[in-house]
C-alpha cells in the first residue's frame, strides 16, 4: 500500500543553496541515487533553491554515467578525483581519501548538505555552512 509522503520537511527556505554529495551520485549505480534525484525534484518544485551536485569520478563499480544533460537540469555539477580506489578494501579507501574529502566539504559554500554513503562522514566533517 503506497501512502502519500509529506515533503514539507524537505522544503528549504528560498534563495538557499543545497549541496548534494555521494560517491556514486553521477553513476547509474542503484536505488539510493535514483531516490536522491527524486527528492531533489520535489525540492526544486516546492522552493527556489540552487542545487550543487558533487560526486567522485569513478572508473569501476557503477561506472555507467547518468546522462550529463539530465544532471545539468538539476543544478551545478562538481566532479572531483580521489587518489585511492580499492575494490575490496573500502575502509582503507576511506582512510586514504579522508583528507581530500574533508577539504572538499569544507570548501563548499552551500547552506544545506545532503550526503550519504562511504564518504559522507569525511565530506561533512568540517562542513559548517
């Protein structure tokens, strides 16, 4: 049974910037990415916000990219590289890339941050906007 969801709690104040970050955000990797874009659509319909999409350049898992024009329809795109990518050792990958992610999150000029996944704690570590 599908219920209507109240999206009022997702409605940011007008003229704010929404920063969305995930490791696989630009990849057609799965349900979390699709759900995130659905939530962004709801926010864009209900309020006047600018959206900045942030993701890591990936070569391996989920390397099928979402259409660039589709991404641009949501907002500004910011894709960056990390130095290390380990298929079988995600904890080490996080440790080695942590400082890069902290710097990227700290340099954001947005008012609101949405993030999830392996890199979320590092990206949000010094995010104080």
